[in-house]
């Protein structure tokens, strides 16, 4: 899959990650979308590189789990770093 696919994954994964990790995040919805895109790319990279999981299909449940998982992780880390 190309980078454009992971960006689309990220848009959707960011919304799902926000639903999984609710609360007030600094930065609003634009930052959440950016974190979702980066998280999806991170999840895809981790899955394909470190775990040797095939993430070549847009409709693969494993691709979706990796994208959402990466977005949740980054959203959590972002909220911990920016917490006052």
C-alpha cells in the first residue's frame, strides 16, 4: 500500500482512536487527524517491518487494527506529553 492509503487510514483511524481514547486533547480535531495519520503510518510500518505482517490490502482487518492501534498509541503519548 502506498502513503496515500495510509493517510486515508489515518483520517479514519484518528476518529476511531479519539472515540477509544476520549477526553480533552490539546490541539483540537486537526491535531487529532494529524496524529491519526502519523499513527496509521507508524502502525503500518511496525506491522510490516518488525512483525512481518502483510499490510497490502485496504480491506484487511489486520491493516485496520495496526492503523487504529498506532493512532491510539500516538494520541495517548501526545496527551501525556502535553498534559499540564
